[in-house]
């Protein structure tokens, strides 16, 4: 008998578990007004928790409070230098005097514009460009583990297993500049960022986080680890139309793999077949488990065509968790379509959010005229079939409405963007 952790019902939520998916998606009131299916266990509310877990422990042997024990507990927060805008600290035991972690994090999902946004933010003279995607918090800390919740061992990530010192090494350049600024000027305004999209949605390794023992859904996420390490972290989320993003992701993934050409799955028909199969798998999960359990279920995601990652487009599940962990004033949200059509204005808004100095119009024009990074390819294989678009719109509609409701509730987008 499944025993999901959360009881997240809001006042007007209905019990949707076990219903046919066509009933679910046709009923806005029964899905979009709920953050989860009916479940058993501690209530998963909407209260702000910061770096504390989202719910009480699932196992009585797990102590309450901050999970700082074990290999995958919270990393001890250094004593940051108050004369540096970027979070940096002094470490005389190291071969350099100053060490740093990111000041800001760019969140998103694949093919939503994170690469281009990170590139243009890094063109600001006060931003030190680093490797875009360390994937430390969601992926590269882990390898080769098996837990009761996982049907198969977690394989090493393509980047290998990294400890915290490896992650810090990504920010060597900003550390050197901060150290130089401190020695010459006594303070530093230089900052760096981490643009790993996985921090937003990839919770495949949650069962081995300290504090999640005995749970069927995560009470501790990568977001907790980030905020605990950097309580003042600035977070930028960029999102895209979920259906168009999914097709772009599929073409991009398959377009770089010879196997897709050999098997003939690259194109609208192959995409359609993958979608039909993938939606069936998620519908089956929704009938028996909570939405949050299914979206965070690693084995389910792996059972579907890896070119799809259907769960990534269910934005509201991830955003709701992030909003319970990160203070609203530390979060900035961008709609990809608005970013593309009005880049100058969006970049100015981002620079302001990061507390960066204003740039001249000529400099801004030069930044916006840079070549687009990681532009989608392989559209020559044809547009998405109208039938595929229709079933995906139906599937994502209640989730998208809920996502928009969250954006309005927390005033995370301007009025014009919300109405797009």
C-alpha cells in the first residue's frame, strides 16, 4: 500500500488518485486548485521554512531540524568576508587565501534559455564568467548508491563524483579577483554564478539526502543545501512554454545521437510515439501516487524516452518547493518568450536584481547583439504534429494554470508577462 508523505490538500482539493487522466485534465477545479493528490502523513503546507525540511521526519529515528549529519547532509557554512559582495571566505590552509561560491543561481529546464541568459549576464563587467553547469548540488555529489526507494543503483554522473572542494574550484577566477580587490581597494563588487538547470528540477538523488530517510517524497531538496550554504543567494528562474520546450528538447537530444537517425525516431512521428508512451507511464503513476512523488521518481523518468523528460515541464511542483525555501525577494522570474522579444529590458531588470551597476545604452546594445548561445537546432525535421500538441496541451494545462497562479500570488512576473 503506497504511503506518500504529504497531505497537501488545500481547502478546495478533490481526491484525484485513481481517476482516469481524461477526467483529471478536463477538470480545472479538481486539479489546478490542489498542489498534490490526497496522501497520508504530515501536512505539506505552503508555509515558508527556509533551510529547514519541508515536513516532519518520516522515520522516528531521524532527528528534527537541520539535517547536517552524514556524507550528504548540509555543508558547513563558512564565515564569509563582509567586504566581498560575492560569498567568499579566507582559508589559510589552502594554496590560495580566498575561496568562493556563487552569488547567484540560474534555474530552469533544458531548452529554456539558461545558456544564453548566463552568457549575457556574464558580459556585465562586474560578473566573472565561470563554467556554466557544475551540477554539484543535484548531481555530481553522488554516484553508485542504492536505497530502498530506488529500484536500481544510481550510476555515476557524466561529470563524475565531486566533493565540495571540486565545486569551489569552479570559482577560482572570481576568488582571485576578490582577493586582489580586497588587497587594493579593501572591498570587492565582483560576483559569479552557477547556471546548472538541474538545481531546479532534478531531484533524482533525494533518497540519499540526510533527512529523507523513510520518505516516499523529499522533505529535503537541493534548494535547501544551496540556501543553507548561501542564505543570501539570488535565484533567477527562466521558463518556457512547456509544450514547445519539450519538442525543442527532444530534437536537441536526438539530433546529437546517431542512434536516433538509425532508428528513425528523430522527427515529429518519433516524438509523437514517445509522448504517447511517456504520458501513459505518468498517468499510471498518478493513479496510485501523489503528483509530487511521481515528478520526483527517478526510476519513472528513466523508464521514459530520455529525450523527453516530461516531468521537467510540470513547473509548479518545483516552484512551490523553491518558494517555501528561498525568500521571495531573492527570486526573479523570466519568461523565455518575453526575454527573446524584449531582451534589453529583461537584462536590465536582471542586472538590477543582482545589484549590478547600470551600463550605457551602447554597452547594452553590444551585449544584446551577441550571438545566441545554444540555439535550438534540427527543426528541419518538421514541426510537431497537431495531434501531439493537442494531447500535450491537455496534459500540461492544469499544471500550467497552477504555475501561473503561483507567479501571480507571489508577484513574480510583471502584468504583461502574465497575460502572454
